[in-house]
C-alpha cells in the first residue's frame, strides 16, 4: 500500500520547484507513471469540512470504495483552505464549495469540478422579518466569499437596495448562530448547522435563499486538472465511489445519521433539521453547469472575481455518472 503522489505536476509550471519536488520524492513514483499501481491499493487524500452535514460523504467513502482505492479523510477549517490544499498537493480531492473553487479558477489555479456533491445547506435567518427592507441599517452576518454571500447580494439588488444599506459583517461559520443568539447581529445569511441551531432557538427565515439565478448550487467534488491528465482512471474510481456513497446516503439517512452525530458531536435533532435543508447529488447536469456559470457571472458582477470563467473552465463532465 502506498499513498498517491502528484505533487510534481501540481508545481510543474515552476521549474525550480519541480526539480526540488522530484528530488524529494524520487523514491516514490507517482500512481500515474507506475504500471504496477493497478495491482496495489492507492490511498487518496480527500479533504472536507467538519460539522457541516453536506460535507460528510468522505467519511463513508471507504464503505463504498471501488477496488484498488482507499481514502484518508483530511478535515480543514474553510473551503478556501481546501482549494489551497488541492493546489499545493496536500490533498488529492475535496468536497468543497463551488464558490471558492470558481474564485481559484478565475485566478488560473488548476482546479476542476468533476461531480456535484450537495445543493442547499443555506438559510437567511432573522427575528420575524419578512423582507430586506425591514433590515436596512442592521448588521447581517455573512460567510465571506461564499455562495451564500453571492445569493444575499443578489437578493439585495433584486430588492432595489445596495450592500451599503446594511452593515454586512463577516463572521466565521462556527460562530454565526452564537452571534445571532447573542444579538450581535440582527440576521445572517449562513450555512448549516448554524441555520438549524438558530431556527431551534426561535430564528425565522427572512427570504428564500434559493430564489436567485444561482438556485441551490453549493458543493462539489473537486480535483486538479493535473491529476485528471495524469491519472484519469483514478479520477473515475473516485467519482464512482462518490456517486455510490451519495446514492447510499440519500436512501439510508437513518443508518448513517448516528455516525455523523458521533463524528461531529452535537444535537441529533439539529442535524436532522439540517438534513431537510440540503439535497445530495453527484451528477453534472446541464442545469447544474448553468447554475455554476450564473454563479461565476454573479461573482464577477459584484466584484468577488475579475473575470467569470466559463462552464468548460469550471467543470470536467468526463467522469460524472
């Protein structure tokens, strides 16, 4: 058994760095170049986030893995950190937000969405307000650079208002529900499980967070273009594992929910509520790709990125079920 290694390609554009990497890894040829690798088990490092149920698939990958592949789960704190880890070669794949992925691609970083993972997981929570007009001048918590921030800015524009009409306040995901409960913010556009925690404590939905052109699009399975080029067979195995895991999870929530609660810790009732607010998937339909393009365009319009990448820039549909 040996770990997957593709760090050389990840830095191939820098000749000096590539040479150093080659010297450091000369005793471990890559899975792409070693013909005997098909007879061995390759360990794939898969990155994800803790505490968010729509990022949970990797914890079950080994139960549904295709022959010849096993998975090591690496948990990081933010989706931009997952993008950084992919680019550096610290991980091989990630279940991650499509928004930071698009931001990375717009900066010519070598990332591709090879499958969808989950839609939804969002909420715009307040204390009885039913429109943005009622929140003018108030602090609204946001997750900076997220699909939720993009959706909120689109909702603000649709309401005939501007971001300057509010005090948009960046708050880390784990602290969002507590900040709302303490009254530090009047409302927030955030993610699960903070949305369900806030609802359990009396929070209410202000506006449907999925009513913009980007819809419910949120999470995908991401890897690098370099790995796709050097080992497409492995990419296919990982996508097949992801699809099998996703199908199992969609049909057997009662079986894996207790394990997720044990892994993440917390209130099972809150996680159950959160599960009702996201939708597992693994396909790359035309509608999904179109939503990614709408998301990229919106990100450019509101200044999160300079130029919007195309669907072909963002997605490789070769491997999707």
